[in-house]
C-alpha cells in the first residue's frame, strides 16, 4: 500500500487487496503516468480503516488498486 499525505490518491496493489480479501467499494477508471512514463490503470476503489496495534488510533483511507505499484528495470 502506498499512502501519500501530499497526494490526492492512495494506492494498493491488486495482489495485496486480494491477499487481504478486500471487497471493492466502487469501480473507477483512472489512468496515471508514473515517473518512468509507464501508464498505470486503476480499476477498483477500496474504503479501508487502518488501525494501530499499540493504541486506539485508526485512520479511514480510500485507495485505488493498481496492477503494479513499482517496477525495477
């Protein structure tokens, strides 16, 4: 998962969403260009609650799914 407080979007890989057995809240077609110039298509939006394991802090987050979060090469 990629959280960026300076960005208007947060992202989760499709693999992580599947592994966490998440259910999409909505479908949203968004195409983004990465720094390397690769276009990334986002399909699903997930509404998540991230919770601390050491105190009662929690945070509601919307995240778009992406097939690839980053690539090397």
